[in-house]
């Protein structure tokens, strides 16, 4: 059965007003398209490809609920220490229930693609078991990529390297690392080498928590970029956070950005979490923890935004709303001129899809899966200015959900 969605405005396309969907794929996009079996009026609303969250910890979600009173410094390293104790008491049923709730929270707000970092510094690999099951169960609703991630260090945690490798054997999509958490720079560098070697051995993508610190001398990003450049693996690699690069000397930064561009490495910034975590030991000026998003965009380096945390030991306020992430991110990184705003949704759509290497299944083009969302506005600028909600999410041509526009019982008379 052919469906035609009409009276719509497509992001980054000033001409098309209609879309025909057949067998779950986009058949045509344009104007004055043929009649179809079912015709759906979208009332002139803005249509985007689905939101992408390329950085989320689904095994940690909601574990901050009963732990908030223990926050003392609010730093990344304190969060890791608190998680060390929390994860000892989790059960498979608890982990599954929490992950499902967070996925539901994200999907209900327009996300259809998630990359999740699952902690494997756990001999039981409980989180990995749960997420592999959910990835398969929910594949018709949401696409999930899994990172085999050593939260407590590939080497700082005894047997961490072996557990990362086991996560890959179980079916994880990406190799993760956290070199700035290792106990010495040399060991951190060893972990970066190991991450790249494991990715090449198992044919996996790479996503490293890299230099998530205010230390301006952190240089693990430099090594990650060099090693993946040597192997021609830049497009398969994501450097997450890279907070210290936002504090780096300009001469060094611009030299490195030339190499990043040549390598094709991807960057993931987490605006709310890193603004919350970083700068905790600063007096004033107090750093906000974001990498050089504006400069990356200007230099043609792929960068995207992620949620990172939903009420966990690192950040209490995450809720899976990517519009909120975009709002915070463009403010904190000064990506907010009128011309920049016209393409700002790329930071939570196309750029994240590129990072996740979703080219064959993502985008509003004929032949691609009919996956898209409908925002409660007709223009990009007004959608961002008003921080509008998602009215509908369509997956393979079918509605995952559809909301009515808000209605007033007693309207404002002004």
C-alpha cells in the first residue's frame, strides 16, 4: 500500500512538499505527486530525519535516583567511584527495566538511533547481556549500537582488556576506551593502542571517551587520531567529549584540526553533562567543558551532540530530549548566528548518523527507509527558537506515535 504524506516542509529542502512511502521505504519526494491509497496531511509542519543520540549510557540510567545525597565534588571521577559501588547490586531484571524506560523516554521524543556505551568492567558482563537482548528485541522501533566500554579502565581495572574483548566477541559494535582514567599517561597511551588494535582485529568501529578532563596537557586525542589515520580508520572512529581540547593552545589546536580533517575522525560533544561536570576545580573564569564545536563545523570536521546521561551518578537531569541538548549546545558553543541555526539540526541528526556510519539507512531520500519525525513548527528557526516538541515519529512508513497539537481548555485572551 502506498502512503502519501503531504502538506509538509522538509528540512534542508525548500521545494518538496510531499512524500510517497511504499513497503517501508521512501518512494518519491517532491510536489504534485500521484494519488495514493492513504493520504496523510501534516499541516505544513517541518519534517526531519529522526533524532540521533550517538552517546548514551543505558546501563547507568536512573541509578542516580537514590544516590544524589552522596554527591560531593560533582566531578567525572567521583561519578565513576559511585558507579563502582552501585553496579555491584544491580540485577539483570533491574538493568533491563531501567534501560527500557530510558529508551522509551528517548523514542517518545523523536530518537530512533542510539549508540550506547555499556560498562564491561564487570566480570558478569550483566549490562552487555541485557543490551544485546534489547538491541534485537527493539530493532523495529529503534536502532541501537553498542560500545564495549571499560568505565573503570582497560588496565586500571584488573582484566579490563580481556573484558572489552569479550564484549566484542559477544556482539558489540564498537570498541571503547577511557585513557584519561588510566593511572599513568603511558598506560593511557597503551589503552589507545589496544583500542585501535582490537577494532582492527574484530572489524569494529571505535568510540573513545577521550580527554574528558580540564587538563590542558591531555593528549590522548592526538594519539587516537594518529593511530587511526595510519590505519585509514578515521571515518570509523569517534572521539567523545574531548573537553581538554576546548582549553588547548590555539597554535596546537589548529595544527591538530588540520590532521582531524585529513583523517575524517568524528567528534561527539555532550553539552549538558560536560557543562555540569567540567570546571569543578576552577575558580574563575570557570570552564564549561565543551570541545571546539564551532571551529570543527567551520573547518568541515564532523561533530555531533549526545545526551550521555539520564539521571545517573554523573548527571541527574538528563531526559532524552535532544531538542534540549541542541538548545544547550548551541548556546555553550556560540553556534547561534542565523546562518548557523539554519543547519543546527544537523548536530542531532545527520552528523550523528555519519558518526554511527548509518549512510545506507538514514536520510530523507528516495530508496531510504521511511524514517522521519514531524516537529510542531513550519520553519527551522522557529522550531529551535520555540524548542518545539515532536508531534510524530514514523519508522518504516508507520507511526511510532502521533500527538495532537496542544489544545487549551481556556485560551489566553490577549
